[in-house]
C-alpha cells in the first residue's frame, strides 16, 4: 500500500536512451568511403582490387572483417565512382549487398556483415546525411582522386589547388600561348 502510493507520488522515470549514445562518426565514414573509392590510383597506376590478397589486406588493415569476393568489390567501387564523377548511376546495374540492422542500446543502426557491407553502410549514412554530395573525384585524367569538399559553398573541383588545380591552370595557359 505504502509502496503503491509512494510510486504514485514519485514514479521512477526510466529515460529512453538518447541518440547521443549512438552518435555517428561521419569523419570515419568519409575516410572509409574515400579510401575505398581510392583503391584504384590513376597517378600511381595501381589497382588494389585486381587481386584478392591485396583486397583482403586492405580490409584487414582497417579492421573491417571478412573480405568478400574481390570482383563484387570492384564492381561496386566502379559503380560508386561513376555516380560520384558524373552524378548519375550507371545503367543496367542493380548491385545489392546484404547488411544488417542491429539494436545499439535499443536504437536500430545499420551494420555491415563483412568489409564491403561496412563500406556500403558508411556510404549510405553519407547519402542520408547529405555528406555524399561533397564527395568528388578530381577531373585531372592522371589523378582521378576521390576527395571530400569541405569548402563552404561546395565549390572545390580539384583534389588540391596546389597540385592539380595549378597544374591545370598552367596547362591551359600554355595551350593559350602556344596556339597563338
Ligand atoms: Zn587531382
């Protein structure tokens, strides 16, 4: 009796977990997605996803767990690079990859079941939070480096103004002055 009335006066409030406990680390997502997009390097002429062992090592270095089929990884990476470069999705490609929803302190969050799933979940978070629109690929033919545009008005074109941007400026200057 006393117990019931005391509860009625001062009910114990069980606070639901707040979103703070699953606060997402976008920098980590950005870094992971950029690293995945940059597994091919036009400047060095290297391709990590040519070889299953290299891909496996790439996944192990980042603690991403099991490395799935390297060909699937390459197809997904190329598809994502095309989407970033041209702002379109390549036609006729319906690539899907299984991921899972986990409850983290009662809050559902997406999680990968393998390395590729983890990369895709990070990319999906960037899409849903509009960080994806800041991912760009440098248009210099011998660079094609994926980078994150942190400029205030999202105006960055080149991976680095000091390297590709200035190189491009010098090239167009030379072209203008040699054709004259
Ligand atoms: Zn560049």
